[in-house]
């Protein structure tokens, strides 16, 4: 538990609102979740190396996680004026992305084989090279938890983390698998 406490402090220092331990055995890679990644429901589908159909298959994800002993869930919770507060939603998403990159940088020396799963598609580049050229930064690309087939609210619940923080809030959740 001492290791988690250190990770939680690191996460808070990087700007996350919440951090929870992640038990890798709770991760279920579901086809129903992956199926939500489609051109009718997501603007990133077939437009990024980090999104379906280019990202790892569910079977590849199941195999990949076998090498990890645990991890951390990280969240940014944004306070909104109301449910139409688009600026507040965007600010929270930006904070999650910035905090995710900071924590990744901080964790990488300690866990060189970490596996990140973020929120939404990769946004490292203004325009992704998919499908014409290889990814410019494959070592810094993170697929979203949903693209990996994870039902985020279930992952949170299964690991003792909140998912819904009440009215006029938005929560963005990502995770890092650690060896």
C-alpha cells in the first residue's frame, strides 16, 4: 500500500482530482464497449492510430494486460455551471490531458514498460498521420479506455473509485498499468 500512497501523491501533484489503485484482474475488455467506437457515434473512428480500427484488438488487450501487476486510475473532476457548460467541459478535458502527460513523464523512469489508457483519442498531433504514414510518436500514444473495450464506470466501481460526482460535474478517467 505504501507504493500506492506514493503514486497517489504523484497523481495529485500532477493535477489530478482523484487517484485510486487499479487491480488488473478487474479489467474486462468488452465487445459492446468497443462497438461504440463507430463512425455514427465517434468522430475519431478510423481517423487515428489510437482508435479503432487501428488500435489493438480486444484479444491483444487481454494478452497485453497479463504482464502487469496493477496500476492506478486517475481522474479530473470539473465543476460545471450547468449541464450545458461547454467551456467547463473542455477545460476539464484539457486539465485531464495535461495532468495525464505530466504523470506519464513522472512514472516512466520508475515504470519504463507502463501502459497508459487515456480519455478520448490521442491528441498529441494536430492531425494524425493515420492511415497514410506511421504514427510520429508511437511511444507517446495512448488509446482511450473505451477504445480498449473498457466500460469506464464499471472499472471505477470494481476498483472502489467513484465515477459520478453529482450534478454539474464531469469526470474524466484514465489509467496507467504498471509492471
